[in-house]
């Protein structure tokens, strides 16, 4: 940060801060005021700031406003929140957030990097608005690799954050309830037509019910350290594609309570926005990559509530926007439509879903993981992968070499532990109404039977997906996978031969609940008959 040691000078007593700021912004529209080459200056105004777009850089100046949930009155306050904006956003976007710059001189003749300061600005490196993920979502240009990169970034980010202190109110059940139902209060104050009122009241009741069912888990999660200082506003409009990678920006600096949240609340925001843009496959891809990276499957029971909450917040923002007098009629109509769509999405996520349990059956290299990836996106399911969970049990990362572990993580005891963990996770996820895909070999009949019994106990459909692949193809895939060293599986050709000898065939009873996929040249997605039979078994049980 520049010139931190300089003293700040408040505006003169005779002038209100708002008047001074308006004159300052007017003067900064002159391109000659900037310490670098600028052809034109454009200003983007929101209810809390001005952003001056000047050449390669953008300068954000916070408005002197007190809106209750934020207070930017007083130069010292604005300086503080500028510093916070830099501190918080450099965690994820250091290439964008360059520093805080003092603006000296007078409102009519301002100078950057001059003291004493009459104002402060956050200096940022510009990027095209067209690179924001909400724009890409509208154009259907978000790719799977973008989603994978984003999920891994957020997983690493969340894992690096400290937990809230024991005495803090952040993330408490009371704080969660207050945040959600304040949004409903504001919605009900704005949406006064009969249909909207009825919809909001019904949704509020559904949220009350879901909150009550989650209340104990909220407290447990907080005690376990899952409430952390997150980004706070992780919707697609606050993520930009820079040099091919998604970069979150514009995290919340003005209210700590909005960023000190359960990490699953933050994940839910991105999932919700992808669902809103009709990208359900990418939404579940994002969720699964995140869960596999963090192992935070215990947070999934809160997703229904948090997705609904995030949708309600976005509905509230859209409703308030529609009330703005200066907004053109077409923009008001769009805001009203957005509000209704978010409310519908919230209600849908709180609805009843019939889950199912799907397990795979096949040798290494047969395409179990490829099937599971395609299926989780199509079915809005959560995958649990044995190769990853086995290593997690022994404190190893997915791509770690198990030789680094003192014991054998593939002996009979380790395998029993792994399948027990898969069983436990499956039970917990099914209880939340989530379809589960267990990506494991399931070569032994007793392993498969244990999961069939689980499905029976929980009264959900049970399907075995068997992979049909020639041995020559299995061997070629395993050889290639070993050479690339980019997969959690460590099976080599010797392991393949061993498992082929131990594989137990499906019984006639099992075959009745089995879908066979051919995964050779055409690939799994092209197996129309396989998907048709899978859908039939899932719907007919």
C-alpha cells in the first residue's frame, strides 16, 4: 500500500462528504488526472461505490453512506474498508488487487498518490466484463475444465483458512437464522402483489422447517471449525476467467458476518448460481470436485438449506433493484423475472427428492470413474470414489504414492475399512435425499450385498453398473494411466491379473438390478440403451 505513513485530512467542515465526493468524481473524469496513459474515463456507479475505468486500471471509491449493514461515512472508515478489500481479495485475486491509493489535492484538482489525502481508492487491474462467469454462463461458454479449476481453487482456499474463534457469534445458529429471515422480511416488504406474497410466505415456512432440521448440525459444524473467513459473495458475477482460469474477486469487506460463514454456505452460492443459469451438470461437477478434494461430505445435509438461502438473497437483491425509480422499464422487467426465478429455484431445492444408490462393478481401467462422472452430472448425484477415500483414510492425498505410507493400504483389512467408510458416507448422504454413486470395484459378492441391503433398509432404488471392456483395452488404459501419473488409482498390470482371478461374477438376482455399459470405442455417453435401462431401473424400483 502506498504512503501508509501519511496523515489523512478530512473534508472541510463546511462541505458534506457527499458533495465533496461528487465534485471529486467529476474531476476524475478528466483523463489528465491519472498517473498513467488514459484515453477515456468511464464511471460505473453502484449504491455503495464509484468505479472509475481508466486505461488498464480501475479505481474504486467508496461512497460516504450509512446503509445500516455498512457504514462508509468518515474518511478513516473508508480507508479501513479499502485496506480490508485489498487484504481479503488478494487471497484469491492478487493479480487484480494492486493496492490502496491516497488521493490528495482538492476535489476540483485531485492528485493520485498525494498527501494529505482527501479520499482513498482501491486500485485494480482491469479485465473484460465479458470474461465474468455469469456472462460466460449466458453464452454457454463455461467449460468443464473451468469448473474443475474453480472447485479446486475454492477447496484449497477453504482448507487454508483459520476457523472462527470460540467466543465469536459468527456462524452461530442465531446468526444464520437472522441472515436468512431478514432477507425474507425485506422481500415481503418489496413484493406486495398477492401471488408473490403467497409464494414468499410458503417459501418462508419451508425454510423454517429446513432450518429446524439443520439447527443441531449448524452448531456441530461451527464447533468442528467449518465456519471460516470466506469470500462471502461467490456467485458467477464475481468470478472472472483470467488467462484461462477462474479467479474470484469482489469478496465482501464491509460486513464480517457475511464472510465468516460455514464453507458449505459458500459452496452453495456457486452451486445455486450454476443451477440458476441452467447449468445443473456443471453445478454437480463443481460440487463433486470440491467434495472429493476436501472430504467434507458431512456438510452435504446443509446444502438444501444453504442453496435456498442463497437463492432468496439473490431474489431480494433483484426485487430491490426492480424498485429503483431510475431503472429503465426493460431492466425492471428483467429484475422482476429474475426475482421470481430465484424464488422458484429456492422452492425446488427444498422439495422432496427420491434418492437412489448406484454402485459400479468392474476391473481397473474399465471406466468406472468415467461412468460415475457422467452419471453424477446427469442425475445430480454425489460420487464417492474408493481410490480417493482409501487414501484419505490413511492420510494420503489422491495423487500420493502409497509407498510413502508405512503400512499396506491395499491389504484385506485396509479394503474392509475402505468399504465400511464408503458404506457410512452412502448412508449419510442417502438420508439427505441425495442420489449416491459409489465408484469402486465391488468384485466380491458380499461387498455388493452389503450395499444392496443398505438400499433396501433406506427404501431407495439400487442399481449395479457393470463395465464391459476387453482385456486388451484394460491393459492399454492401465499402462497409459501409469505413464501419466494423474489419477488416484495405483493399479498396475500385476494388480489387474490378480483381481481378474479374484473377481466374483454377478448372481442372477444381481443381474436383474444390473445395467451393463460398453466402454470401448464409442464411449459411455454414446451407450443409449445403457442409459435408458438405468433410468428405467431408477424409476421402477
